[in-house]
């Protein structure tokens, strides 16, 4: 199951995604965690020191390796150099699984030990001063989009992506790559406006969107979110002594997290698991192709000197059945 955490900067998106990752690890679930935010803080939120987090391999810097591996023997893709971030898989492409070992994980993922288990962590890499004026951050998240487009994940497997803030998520088709999207919103007009903007953008793509109200301090905050968000409001969380200790670099054992917060995390997992029965691999593949053709016509063909529409395998549908036969 693929899960995105989105929200405006400062909403607590990374903190909540890290808590959910810790929760999944604690119940023994296999987890791949991906930091795709322009501000790379997920490693620290999972307990890594500054030096450890800085040494994590950046997916964006290993894009040629990722492309070459995923291309496999697909006859529609002439070379790794002609692949762009939206290039879809086809017959002959190499697909990825959550639990396997492969060269992409070897190059880009590191194991992070958490209470009760470990997770694979991958990061896009930070947006540095050298990138200013010559690159946009979405060129770095292209590696994540390729990863998700070639990933076949199953029930009780979790890929949790800490996304860019707010409408930045819509600069590519990556926002359609998830079974469910959790938008973290504070009980403020700005927090609610980000939710409305995201829902409006995502409306035509069948994105399953639920809101996690954060920094809720009392009944008035709760009433405000319920009135403004309605049924999309899934759970709310407030002040946490555990989180405050974590932010100081001294997290207690995860089992000491307040029961109300643990209930909220269980509700998130339940919402995710419910989505498994609603998966539509045909629509998932069709959306992948839609954004690829859009990118091909607007910039990809000119950049690569190739008709990238020819990369689309019209008979291919990504899905667990394909992985089983392969």
C-alpha cells in the first residue's frame, strides 16, 4: 500500500509520517519510507543523527542507475538516457517489490532500526545552493516517481512518502501514485485552504484524501475542523510529550506514546488497509500513461530528441498478477 503525507510547511507532516512509520514497524509490517520533501527531515524524525542523515544516498544522484535497472529488456525504451520521470513500465521492464533485495535498494536505501523492527529509508537528497537557478526540486523527485511507477506492492506492505508541501505536489503526476493521501492540516484558515486547494486539484483523478488535524488544542479547534472539512477529517492529534522529547533528540521508547496518539495511528492504518480492496491497477496504469504523454509533448520529446509516446506499451497493466506470472 502506497501512502502519501502532504501539507503546508510547518503543519507537522514529517512528524506525523514518522510516527506512522514507527507504528507500522512496531506491528511488524514491512515498510519503505521515502523522504520526497524539499526539506529533508524524515531521517532525523526517525532518530538519525545529523551526520547519519547527511550520509544517506540521494536517489536523484543515482538516477542513471535507477533508469538502467528499471529499463531491463523493454524494447520500447532505446536507452536509459531516453527515460524521463514518467516513463511507464512495459513488457521487459524490471519491476520492484517491497520485500525484495535489488540494485535500486542497494544503491539508494538504508536500513533504519526502530523500536520493534527496521524500515528501509530512501531520500531524494537536499535542494542545495548549487541547484538554485539551474534546476527545480521536481527534477530530484523524478527518481521517486520512477520508483513508484515500477513498484508492485501488496496487502500488508507499506510505502510511506513524505511529500512536498501543498500544491507543489501537483508539479508532476506523482500525486496519483498513492492508495491514500493524508493531508496534515492545522486548525487555521491557512490549514483549511491548503486542504481545499489540494482536494480541488485532485478531484478529477480519484485521489483518496483524508485529513489529519494536527496541533488541536481543544473543542473549539475540533469544531472548526469538523465544520470546515466535514467527512474528510479522519483523526486529530494535539500536544505530545513524546514528540517534544523526540524533537529534542531524546525519544522515549515508542511504547510510551500516549494511547490517544496510538489510537490515531491505528485509525490511519485501518484507513490504509481499507483501500486495498478498492485498488484499480487499470486506472493506475492509465494515469501513469496520461502524465507520461503530457510530459512527453510539453518538454520530454524536445529534451531527449525522441518520440516518448512510443515508450507506452498499450497492452501492459501494472499489477500483482503480472508479478506473480513473472
